[in-house]
C-alpha cells in the first residue's frame, strides 16, 4: 500500500504542480515514504524492511541534494532514482519470498504434527 500510495502521489505531483513546488512536494512525499518504511521496520523488525528503509533514505537524500542545489534533474538523477526504486522493490520481493517460505515451513510442521498425533 505504501508503494501504491507513493506512486499515485508522485504522479499527481508531476501532473498538477509547477517545477519548483513539484520538487518540494516530491521531497516531502519521499520523507513520508521513508518514514512509513521506518515504522514498518520498527514494527516487524525484518531485514528486508530495513533495507527498503535505507534505500528510501538514499532516495530522500537524492531529492534533497537536487532541491537544495537547485539542480535540474539530469541523467545521473534519473539513473540513481530508478535504480534506487528498483532496489526498494527487490527488498520487498525478498520479504515476500521469506514470508512464503516461513509459512510453508509452518504448514509442513503442522501437517507432520497432525500426522504424528493421529497415529499415521
């Protein structure tokens, strides 16, 4: 949900705001995005959320650097922005895979325990 809301907010910012307020609004949204991952990481204490949180901090720093330096979004900005966004998604995919594995193992243990107690 965080990524979906962030993507919609980013799209709305790009479509509705002029360049200078757009940069400030994007920086604010990136800060909220990172803070959301921080809250999740603190709540669930998982490495993949910690990784996503750190990558989001890099994203926030990138936006801040370009905003404070009043720099136009060049190729370096685009590459770092896209790689960083992909990194956040990879962290989340690792989290999903780890959760599936954990659930599968728990299900296997329940099946074995059920067979053991039923005399099979």
